[in-house]
C-alpha cells in the first residue's frame, strides 16, 4: 500500500475545503484537516485526520505540522460573510489576516514552502470593466474583501523573503455540491443565493428575497459567475501539483468566464425541481455590483484549469438533494453538457446571447411580476 502524502488543509471541514479534501484523497494525498469547527462540520471530514484547532493558535498549528509533516498547506480557513465583515471587522481581520500570518509562520518555520490560499473576487470590489482579469485593480469595498487582499499581499511578501511558492486562487461564486451526494453546502447562517433559492423551493424558508430588480443587466437582476465546488476542488489539486513540480507562484481567478442572472437561477431551480419558488422582491443590497464575472484565461494558461461542471443545471441538480429536493432528472454523468447555456456578456449591460431549451414549467419573468409582496415562479 502506498503511503498518502500529507497536506495540511486549514478549514477542511468547510464547504470548499471538504470537497477539496475528497479529491485530494482520491489523488493520493492525505488531507490533514485543521479546523476549529466554528463554521465547519465535523461530518465533512472523512478523508483524513481532523485536528480541531484555531488558525490563530500558533502552538496548536506547530503541533499539527510537527505531527503530520505536510508537504504543503492549503489555507481555506476564514470568515467569509461580506455583510458580517462590515459589522464585525475586528473578527475578520483577526481571523483572516492574523490567522493567515500564523499559518504562514507555522509553515515557514517548519520548512513548508508551498502554500495555496483562498482568495476572492471580493478583492476586486466594483470592477471597472468586465470580465475581471487578474490585472484589474484590486479595490475591495468590504472588510472581508480587504482582509483577503491583505492575505494575498502578506503571502507575496513572505514568498519573496522566505523562498516560499504560492498559488493564490480568487474564487468567484462557489456553489453546487458533491455529485456523489456525500457533501453539500451548509453555511450557518446560509446567506448565499443558490442554497437560499433551494430552501425556498423546499419550504425551509417562506420565500427567497431577491435584492434588486433594477440593475442595468438584461433582466434587471444581478449577474454573477457561479462555479461548481467540484471545479474549485480540481483547481486546488492542479495548483498543488503545479507547485510540487517546481512551478512558479501564481495568482489566478477561478470562474467560468460567463455570467448568469438571479432570474435565470430562479428559472433553473423551478424547472429542475418542479417546485414553485416563492420570491419576495426587495431593494438592492448595499455593496452588490450589478455584474461580476471572471476572465478565466490565466488559470487555463498557468494551471490547465477550466470549469467543466459549472453549467447551471449541474449546479442545481447536485445541490438540490441536499435540501431534500429531488432533481427532476439527474445528469447522465457528472460533466454532462448543460441544456442551458450561460449568458455571455461583454459587459453587464450588454445584450444576452442565450440558447435555452424551453422550460418545462411556466415561469413568470421578474419583469412581469409585481415588485411587491410574494410572487411564485414555476
Ligand atoms: O438571499 C439572497 C442572497 C443573495 N442574493 C443576490 O444574489 C447574488 C449573489 O449573492 P451571494 O450572497 O450568493 O454571493 P456574493 O456575490 O455576494 O458573494 C459571494 O461571492 C464572493 C465571495 O467572496 C463571497 O464570500 C460570497 O459571499 C447577489 O446579487 C445578491 O444580492 C439575493 O438576491 N438574495
């Protein structure tokens, strides 16, 4: 039996971390999860040991690294709610900046020279142009986004001074769930759009609140770049293998390059789950850019990474069972071609070029629904 090579995965009990651990294990690594379980889930740690510890606890980090001698650190652990970061900046800077420094110090003092860091499209703030490339100015507009940008800058300084190599991965909107049904998205509280739409479809919440229908987008709702968590996991594996063979440090976007509107997600959930989706229209949420999607070409060039399972049908079909919803039909195989193409735009206000199969359910477009009270889609 071959010995699996250990990798320390901070935040490995969380959404993206746990999916990455599953893939790391399949690829022959031993994911050693280091997580304080504050927002992670013990049950999501199934592919290697769990060390319960906080990233701000330098002694506990030293002990974990001393015990397992990982070849690299994948640093997911962070607080990641934009809104909460505005009301609790101290927590965000202590965890996301202070914790990152502690993780980097533990790595470098133990001779670990490979670090993969979870960054975010939130570091770009409101983009000046779309798609957002890595050369776009990073001007975050929330403490969360600033804490991630600070993490990036600290990693780059450490790499220059201490001979470390890094992969900084800027996620766009992570979503979906393990296609084998072993893992899902379970943030507490859940604030992200797709899980909340599924919660509304399953009756777990009264309605999905939609924040703004008057954006300068094709249908008035915000456009985002939703990338399947299994694609994100694969990008981490590629980044790790890139660093292991001596590849240079890199900072890349992880997105699909294509935007999809909230309205299109409502339609997809209604169609795929055959459930009505109660909607409550609300004013815009402060700090939301109208459109945000990635230029994904650098990740393709540097890592050979492209999103393969991030069409909206696959995202909804894999996420739905986690909310007690049966998808009307499951994908033939993970990676099956979507029946719904994504909306491609040169800018958030540009016209759409979409090719859709007719929805099985009558769907009420946002523009024809009263902006007040509850409306039902599907
Ligand atoms: O209940 C909801 C939730 C979200 N939304 C809208 O749906 C879109 C997506 O919102 P989400 O909260 O899921 O995701 P966001 O785009 O705000 O940020 C997400 O991606 C970037 C990461 O760095 C952040 O950590 C993550 O929260 C936004 O336009 C938001 O206003 C709703 O209309 N209703």
